């Protein structure tokens, strides 16, 4: 049986030559397409970001992921998958210079995942959250370590990486995370409607939201829309939009926008004071501090 200890040990052995530990959490590209290593020698405060459709595994250390009402405490050998972009916060709680945190992410190839799903027996569609957690025990860990091991065999990547990645998708789809990954490709109308609403909120974060209209566009009552949206994303619609607004605001501030008030209005806030308060609650710093940086 391919257990967690074997999986984590093999992952760390394979990626050891490619790790350059940093004080802050930093991503390092690998020769394998869309595979990234994440390392840090210190713990971190909660940090907001967007969890794109990906598979993520912890090889050493510990990490907490929070997505609205959903909280995942991950340690070595744990993994998670997401079916579409969700605002979230992540915090490293296990990292030292002697034992740096190590995580590995694989951004999903939707076309390849779709082909694997279509070649598998049809599953009954069901509601599930857009993020799911599991571990690297058994065939999932075996398939993932096989793919990661290609970082040390660059001549094999062109031929074997697509095959190993397809096998990983197949094993993930058979696991408890399969329902979440199927959301990417299934034609479940309700799931697609919720995803469309979430995409709209992310793309139109500067616009006011009329929940009745958003629910109607999804073909649901307001009550049903609220319930299903939170079941899939972990957020209420307004909380989801607030997270996306603040993430966009931080991008603008880091890019060197002229002042805080202008950024507040650009992302849809009517009150700069409310914007500053919510920004600090989310990121731990006032927007002025991030602007000055």
C-alpha cells in the first residue's frame, strides 16, 4: 500500500534539488508544465488570494486554508482540489529554517480533465463544494509522485507528463475529491448557474449587486440561490463580492494607484472609510500602508 509517509518522502526526495527556501512563501516554476513548488522558512499571517482551479499538496509543514465557511487544516500528506477560482486566505503554521514548509501545486488542464471524464463511466451529478480535501495515500499519491518525479527527468516530460497527468486526474476523479473536479466539466445546470454568478461577481466587483436579479438569472428563488451559492463557494453572494473587491483593490494599490479614495471608488465602494476598515480586516494592514509600499 502506497501510504502517506512513502508519498511525502518520495516527493521531498524528488524536489530537493529544486528547492531554494525563502523567508516568505514563494512559488518556483518547475520543468513540468503548470507544476509549481512553494517554500517558506517561516510561518506567515493569513494572506488573501484566489484559489484557481488546481490540485495542491503539502509535502512538509502545515497550512490552513479558509474559504468563507470552509476551513481546511493541512499537514504533510494532505491535499486539496478546487473546481473554480475562489477567494480564500492561507496561513503557514508549520515552517522553520531547519524544516521549511514545502507545498506543490498543479494548475489543472481543463481540456485534458474533460477528456478523462468523458472516458469514464457517467456518475450521478450531485451538489458539492467547489473545494475538497483528501490525502496522498493510495493510488492518488502514487500517481502524483510519478508526475512530480519528472522534474528530474526533463527528457521524459514531453512524452510522459501528459500520460501521468491524465492518470492523476483519473485517480482524483475516483476519490472523494472527484465530485468537486467534475464541476469543471459537467453540464449540471445548477452548478453552471452558480459558477456563472460567481464569475459575474468577480468580473463586475465594482457594480452594485441586486440579489433578486442575480437569483433570477440563475433560475432560482432568492432563498434557494443563497443556499446553493454558499454550499458551492462557502460564501454568501455579497461576501464573495466583497472578497473579490478587496483583492482587486490590493492589486491596484500595489501597482501604484494615486490614492486610497480613488481605489475605493474604482472597486465599487461608496465610502472610503468603510473600504479602509474592511481592507484592514482582510489584509491586516491599512490600504495606505500598502500604497506606500
